[in-house]
């Protein structure tokens, strides 16, 4: 029988990591107090430490399929690039067609 996956809010994750960083408690102690696995708490802390310097709290744990602002920008730019490539290819074909007609 499989366990149902527990979901935690962004605020819960940030507060749990804050307890470790500012509260002076160990990861194991905070994890036991909150009823979570210490490896989960360690992963949250590592993510905040690696991405936290330049990220807003909303970008750290987007959740529910939401993209970070950086990922949204990358997706938008890729779509825009594809449109520009299609336009370029069409103009190349049109120029070749009209050049062939004028000979």
C-alpha cells in the first residue's frame, strides 16, 4: 500500500529553514519537531542557500506546476525565437521565388 504524498506550503518550508538557520537548532531536531524527514529539510535548506541570494521567496518553491519568473522568461523567449525563425524562412522562400520569376 502506497503512502499519500504530503504537500507543504512555501511558508512552511521557509519557516522550517529559518528555524535551522536562525534558531540555532540542528536539522535533525527541527525535522523531528515538525514531523518531517531530515533529508527533506536539508534539501529545502540547500535549495534556499543555492538559489536564495538572488531569488524572491516566490521563486524558491513555485509548486503546483508554476514556473519561476526566470523559467517563464525562457519559455517566452523560445516561443518568440521560433516565430522569428518561421518568418525568416518564409521571407527566404519568397525572395527566392520572386528572384526566379524576374530572370
